[in-house]
């Protein structure tokens, strides 16, 4: 997905397999049954923040 792109319908597309995914929920929309992990985002005055789960191994 590193070189993926957003198509005209607003879906992210895998450049290798051409699988399509919803940006809202990460679900595969081209029928293969896969999904992408999604993260909550928040746009604030001082920047854009991405909600990441704490790392359970190192507890950072």
C-alpha cells in the first residue's frame, strides 16, 4: 500500500493487486474479503493527531 492511490470514487487502491478499500472503515470493496487496519484521527489547531494503541510489549 506504500504506493497506493485514491481513485475517483474516494477509495484507496493497492497498486500491486488493484484491490480497493474504503477510507472510512478499511473494508475491502472489490470483493476479496480483506480489510486494512484503520486509526482514529483528530485535526487540532496545532496539528493532525493519529490515535495509536499503546505497544503492549514495551508499554511506550
